[in-house]
C-alpha cells in the first residue's frame, strides 16, 4: 500500500469505533516506528499472535490469577482489549509487530507491574518498557510522559517521579515481556507470574 492509501485507511479507522485497534497499525506504518533490530528478531513468536480474549471467561478465573486481575483492570477503567479488524492487511500487521504487540499487552503490563491507570501509573508503565530497551521511541515517550506530568497531573508530581523511578528499576531487572505470549499465562497465579518474570512490585 502507498503512504496515501495508508493515510486514507487511517482516516476511515478514526471514524469507525469498531476499527479502533487498526489505528496503531496505520500510525506505526506511517511513522515507521520499529524496535531495535535485535528486538525485532525476538518478535517472530508473537508477530501473528493475536488471540481474541473472552473477558467473561477470564472473569470466572480464581481470585489471584493474572487473568482475573486483568479483567478487573480493564473493566474498572472502562477499557477494551486491542483488537485489529480483518480489514488490515496481515502483512502490514506483521511488519508493525512491535507497536501492535505493545498495544495488545499494554494493560497486561499495568497489571504485572501494579501501576494503576492514573497519569503517574501510565508514567510507571512507560518507564518500565523504556528500561527494557525496545526502542528510542519508547525511551522518549517515557521521558515525555514525565515532562508533561505538570499539565496532566499537577497535584501528583511527586507520585509521577516516583512511578518513573520505580518503573525504570523494575524494567531493568525484569525479563523482556514484549516477545512473550502473556495471554497463555492469564490462567496462572499473578504473584507466581511476576516472580517468574522477575517483576518485583
């Protein structure tokens, strides 16, 4: 597809709530956002991995499981899992696996790291993924999130800075989560999953 065709598809997706999951794919293609080469090589196992999650089924999992905590986070914050429609060229999705994968697991990372959906919580998650060394874009995004904290959460500047430092420290110590099929761990105990991944909350 030409850049103009991708731009047109992006505009269509922006107008259609059912295609919200398509937006990051087109934006990533237009901006050519890519992970570092060594990270791109690690993404092969998740490049075409996008299972549809049954939130109702996950909600019936025992208390303390990763999946039960994930559903609670999603529903408490009025969120929805990222779903890419069939209207997106699979080759485009595969080429932009880095951004796609992060969009899919972003809320799972919130749960794993224990950061809430507030602005300081978002800063913590961005710092976590930045510290894992995926790309310069993620590092810049984490720093930008911290810099605009005075505008987004002016009364929580201390919390924003603490979240950044804690997220960064956690990300440096933990296993890289982006290449993992986290969906296959949703039935597992959350504390055990964190321990396996080296995430200390």
